[in-house]
């Protein structure tokens, strides 16, 4: 079950943390993985690690907020690995590592764009770049990594981030209807807290009693990427230890 042999996946922002774990999980199920990151060295390191572990991977550095760069990148992946079957738009930025979170009222309006670009426009760019090929082949898996901050809201300093993630989720609900007839599915994995190099303190209010780790995310993405998930589209799955519970 969930055998991805022969599938080509492109994972954005896969140079570290959650994106890296997603790339490695897809590769472990047999997919060939294009590892994107704006930091080229990170992309190369992860692609090398996948190849060393016996998988198939290609470093695909580039800035996903740039539509032209993203379109060129998808063409490079096509030439290097094959046409993209699975797009995972993981690159994102919450600003969570800022030492002092900035409330919306005090944010410089010029900083709004940065968070909307990476959390929303980057998703549009990736999808726009892969859709023509997926449509022609009448197969595709579009998966976006969002945040429960966009579903239930979050603490001070996260309002623009939450808005960007919520926009991506709303967009995908409608896109699922548009591209369903082409047998392309569109789903979202919405995350709870998965600390990186910042301290979140004890996991208060997490029913499962701990913060997440990157490896918690891969299996949900593998499922949405699989042939077995062929009748599942327009859905949002929270992977969050139970903090936000769907109605
Ligand atoms: N970690 C969490 O607690 C958490 C919670 C909810 C949602 N998320 C979401 O999960 C995703 C991954 O989060 P993470 O914690 O692993 O982030 P991270 O900051 O650790 O890693 C993000 C990666 O994306 C790359 N990146 C940034 N801008 C890019 C660009 N323009 N083009 C290409 N690559 C770019 C970075 O270089 C980095 O390697 C994000 O979308 C984030 O919003 C994370």
C-alpha cells in the first residue's frame, strides 16, 4: 500500500525540518524526489542524503515566490527526473523565530507582502507551473502544507501568516473542483506546533501530550500522494496532536 515507485515528487522548502522529512518519506515509498530550497546547499545536502540511502533525488534550488523561477524549475525537474506527478508546497515562513513577535498594528505594511508571498503566492506559483503537465497526463497530486494558525488563529504576531495560510486553504477547496475532472487531487496537511531551533516550552493543551516532530508529517503526505487516495480531494487534514479538532 502507498507504493510511490515511478512517481516524481517536487517538495518545496525541503532543505530542512518538515520539508526534509516529507522528501525523505516520499523517497522511502519509492518516489523520485526533486528537493527544492532557496538555500541551494540545503537542497543539495538533502538530495545527496536520499541518494545515499538508496533513493532517487535531484537538488532543485530556487525561490518559490518567483513564478518565472518556479516555472523554469519544474521544466528542470522534468528534464532531470521526469514530469512532476506530486507537488508538495511546503516552503513557508511564520516569522515564529522572531525574538519578539510583532502585533499587526505595529507591523510595517512593507513586511506584509513577505508573508503573503511565501505562504500564499508561492503555493499559486507551484501549482500554476505543474498544472499543464498534470492536466495533459490526467493525473496529479497537489498537496500543500498549511498551519492550524490559518484555521483557528494563533498568538500575537501571527496574523499575516495565518491569513496567508487560510488563503491557500480556501484557494485549494475551489481548485479541487476545477481540476477534479482531470483526475488531479488537491489536499492540505495543516500542522500544529513542530519546534525547530526555537523553544516552545512544555506542550500545554496538546491532547497527545507532546509537540510534533518532522517525521509526524511524512505519512499524511504519502497518503495524499498515493494512488489509494484517488477519491480524496479538497480536504484539510490537521496533523497537530489533537490541538485543533475539526467539526
Ligand atoms: N514548524 C511548525 O511548527 C509549523 C507549524 C505549522 C505549519 N508549518 C508549516 O510547515 C512548513 C515547513 O515549516 P518548517 O518549520 O519546516 O520551516 P523551516 O523554516 O524550518 O524550513 C523552511 C524551508 O523553506 C525554505 N524556504 C524559505 N523561503 C523559500 C523560498 N522563497 N523558496 C524556496 N525555499 C524557501 C527555507 O530555506 C527552509 O529550508 C511551512 O509551510 C510552515 O509554515 C510549520
